[in-house]
C-alpha cells in the first residue's frame, strides 16, 4: 500500500527524510524519472519547464551574432514512460559531401 502513495504524502516524505546522506546520493545518481509515477500536475510543470527552456534558447540565439556560438538545443525533462532521447547524427548529403571534399582540398580560395 505504501508504494502507491503519492510522493508528496506525509508517509513518503517521512521515509525520504529518514534516508542517510549516502542513500540520498545513491538514489540521486541512479534515479530514473522515466520509471516513476507523475501526477498530471507534474506533467504540466514539466511541459512548462520545457517551454521556458526553449524560449530561453531562442532568446539567446536571437541575441547572439554568430551561429557558431549558439548553445545546443535544450533537452526536454525526462518523463515517466519515456526513455531518454539518444543523440542523432545528421546525414551528410551528396552535395554536402562534394562541398566538404572541395573545401578540404583547397577549394575555399
């Protein structure tokens, strides 16, 4: 029955507060929020967090002159039932490969 209590319940709070510093550190390091239970409020807060991070990213990009200095796109907050996204590699097109080949061989001049 205790496992199904909400995380903010008095019982769960008391159990969390009774953990030693080492146990808290271990749980923080091994935490997998995608396997936890979130209420609708938590889901909405995570969505707001993601939107705020995207707005911040756009604001930084708009006020940065060089594209090379733009920060990486923010990762969305991990949610229950969703594994972390794996980084994807962009594919090099044939025209891009030709352009890269010409630049490497002195074609930029």
